[in-house]
C-alpha cells in the first residue's frame, strides 16, 4: 500500500502571487535588527571597559544580558502579534528599540548599560519572530522557501557590514557613536515599516491572549517532537558559527592580530557564505525536496568543520586560512536554514506567530548560554573554537536525523 503524504497541518500551497512591494528587503531589515545590535559594538569592547571603569567580563555581560532578555521576550512577540496583528506590534517594538539605543548611548556606568542593553533585547526580537510569521502568512511550500531564502540572503549583509561600521565609528568618534548610529538607523527603519509594511493577519484569524488558551497552545507547540528537533537542529547549527561571532574580539585581535577596524576578516567570508547558501536554497526550492536540501547543507557544514580542525591541528593561526572554514560552514548552514525554519512552523498554521516565538526562544536562549559560558570556554585558542564548531554541528546533525525519522514515520502512518 502506498504511504499517505505526511500531513504537517500546514495550509495548502498558496498560488503564486506577487509579494507586497519591497517586502523581502523590509523583512530582512527587521530580522537583522537583533544581530546588527550585537555585531556593531563588538570593536568597542575595550574602550567601553576603559571609559566606564569596567572589566572585560563585565562588558561581555552586556552581550549575555542582551541575549537573555531577547530570548525571554521572543516567547511573547509572536503571541502578541497573533492577537493584535503583525504591523502594529512591529511599529511599537521598533520605536522602543530606538529609545533603548538612546539609553545605551547616554550610559555613564556599566550597570546602566546592562539595563539598556536588556531593553534592546526585549524589543529587538520582534523583528525576527514576526518576520517569519509574515512569510508563512503570505506563502506556503516552495514560494515560502524562496522568500525565506531571499530574506536570509539580504539579512546576511547586515552582520558583514555591522562590525565594519562599528569599527570605523569607534576609531573616529568613540563607543557612544555606535549607539547613536543605531538610533538613527532604527528611525529610518520605523518610517519604512510605517509606509510599506502591510498587515498580513486579518482580524478573523487573530488569536486569544487568554491565559488558559495560551497555556494550552504553548504546551502543544513546546511538546511537539518535530518542532523540538527542528529547532534544536537550527539552533546548534547556528551555534557552530555564532561561537566565532561572540569570540570575534579575541579570535581576530588576539589570535590573528587584526586591528579594531578589521572585523570584516571574519564577517566578510562568513556572510559571503551565508548569502551564497541562501541564494542556492532559493534556486533549489521546488526543484529539490527540502529534505535533500537539508542533507546537502549538512554535508557542506561537515566538510567545513573537518577542514577547520585539520587547519588548526597542522598549522598555526594565520590569515586568510583561519577564516576560510567560516565561508564554507555558513554556506551549508544557510542551505539548510530556510527548510528547517519552515518545517518547524508547518504543524501550527493557526498559531504561526506563537510557534515562531518559541522557535526564536530556543535559538536566542542558547545564544545567551553561548555568550555567557560556551564562548569564554572556547576562545582560548583557535583549536578549541574549531572543536566547538564540530561538536555543536554534530549534535545538531543528530537532531536533524531525529526530525527526519519522525517525519518519515508519520508519512507512513495509516
């Protein structure tokens, strides 16, 4: 007997229709708001410590606090947007992020910077969470994968240029100028959202914020094995690269001797790989099954991790060789990312915002753990960083295999 198609619970594949004007660029900008506020101030760590009379560990905690507050609030952005609509929540969150950025620029003590970085984290997550929900509001199937790939490809530009901009601002005007720049760029983004962002969730599809409904829905999402394994794969794959982002000041300036204006050595190759992989994922949408695209992504990431280990075992750290594995790794990561992201959301067509919140919570929560614990443990040498990449990828690959096994068993269930 032929197997039944696996029912993800998703809506039927949407007919092809033109996306709203500029939606890919706008959603990419919203998704990039969080990562941009991480990477831009990395070159300023040393001066922040000096000017605010803080230790390097205390400055590092501004990143951990940001990521923790980001993680906690991402649990709610989607549910709130399921109730009040996507556009309204985005406009409020972006405006509050600008206020928090101004607070960072005015901080005179490290404790004040901790507070305002937490406020940035609380508001920045709305962009990435609600952007994913908007993609699923608009499209299903290959069209959704293509739009997600285009967003990821354009999103990759921000982390590549953020530390470069931050490095030059730091060199010319000092660390406060970085946060002033965030205020101005966020104001431009708010105006673009106000003018161009459509409301993609009609009133008749909005969900309740009643505690009993939310409790049942969160439990349904957070107890679904396909969702959990897809999120684990996404999170750990990204962790293999993100540990280098968090270790960038040590990796580049200490191990490789790069100046504060040279952060493009890391982010350029990495984001080049991310853009190329996202472009390939979009080209393969509808031509290659999503499971094959994910497998291809893991083969590329595995090759990068083995290459990275070999380089560090056989040769001392040096440019450009020490950063070439990041290009290969992020290429594979971005090949797999759009399909894994959509697979995690597919079982919950009526609660896409809430499911996207839970998905972002997993990733940002683990990112916070990486910033506070894992990165400081690994950044002592380039070899330990390479081992960290390989270990995180290996566990992520096991999660992807478990997700694939669950989907295949469900597909053959009578």
